[in-house]
C-alpha cells in the first residue's frame, strides 16, 4: 500500500521549534517527520482548530478526510457532513499539540487536566487530512471494574462478530485478541510484546491515562490476587488500513455498564503488530 492511499471498511452487526520537536518525538519512540512535513502538519492542525473556531466551512472541508469521524466527550458521533454543518466546539483548542508520526499517519494529542483530545491525521495526495477527532473526559477517581469478575473471554478473545478485510487488518485483530487474552489470563509475558513502549490507555472511567508499565503492573497484581475483570465485548467496528498502521473505531460494552467508542491503532514493528493507544469514550 502506498503512502497516499488507504483502505477503509465498515462492519455493522446486530449483536446488541523543528530540532526540539524531532528530538522529543524520538524520545517518545515515534518516527520523526521531515522538516517540511513537520511544518506542514503543524500548520494544518492549527488550521483545523481555527477553522472550527471561526466556523470556516471552506477551510474545514479542505482539511477533513472523506470518512472523517468526530466523537465528543459524551460519545456523540458525527460524520464529516454533520461536523461541517454544526461545527462542534474543539476541546483544548489552546493546548499546544504533541505529535507522534508513524509512516503516513500522525497522532496528535491535546491534553489538559481530565480532558484528553486525540486527532489522527493521514497524508494523502493533497496533503494531510484529518480522519478522526475524539475526546475523553476522565473521572476524578478511577471506577472499579464493572460487572462480575471472570477469566472467561469469548468475545473478543476467541471469536469476533466480523471478518477483517485486509491482511494488515487481520494481523492487527489477531494481535488485539492476544492482548485481550493476556489481560483476561493475567499473562504479562503475552501482553508485553504486543504493546508499543509509548502506549497509553485513556479511558472515561479512569482518572488518568495508563502507560504500558501501568498495565503490566495491573496484570501482575491481578495474577497475584486471582481477581480478573470481565473483558469488554465488541459490538461493531470500523477499520482503516493505512499501510504502515491500522486503526479501529470500535463500539464496545463493559459488562453491566454503558456502551462506549474505543479507538485503537497498531503499528508493525519487529515483525509484529503492536498497539499504540486505546482511547475510550463512554456513550452517555
């Protein structure tokens, strides 16, 4: 797959300054942009924010990808057409963006306090285009696991209600299922190689983003105590194969709790697909 195109499909079911920036990106384990690309992306990201603040439809339309998705902090999901019609408020609009790049994709974070904002960019023939905007507002105190505790994981560990279309998607899903099994079985050795070092898990029901180290500590604690949280079930999803990366916007439910949207992205390193982030917005 070229760096100027990507595959996307939907699955619906009925089941319920430049040097400093480059150095910083390297320290975070990401791929640094070339100077021209860095400048272009930063300018385009700022243009997106300003376009929505000013309700500039022409500029906004030139920036959003054809399959753009907006998910706000209460889980309201908007299409490109809806976003251009209503111009929802951009959270943390004055926060300086933190960027990590992976081939032809870029992940932008604009976090402050309990409000976390994710923007995913893809480089297309006309330049950088925004394909996802998502917000997560975290709680003041982390909530306990919902539902009864269990080590059983059928969906998504063993079966999933859709068939990934591309080879990259299939491999990314298989990697994700490995992560879910590792969490259900408290297996840190299985979990660690499937998760990128810069990984963060940002959940509505936690008080801060969790790092890979945090997750490993959580898994080891669960193994010691013998108590395991029942895994969330996948209801439906949309997948994007960008070539160097794969992204999934999933509709899921924690046992006994509300539904939510969870966006994940994977990158292939050392012959395996590793998860870069999990970004979870509860649907109110």
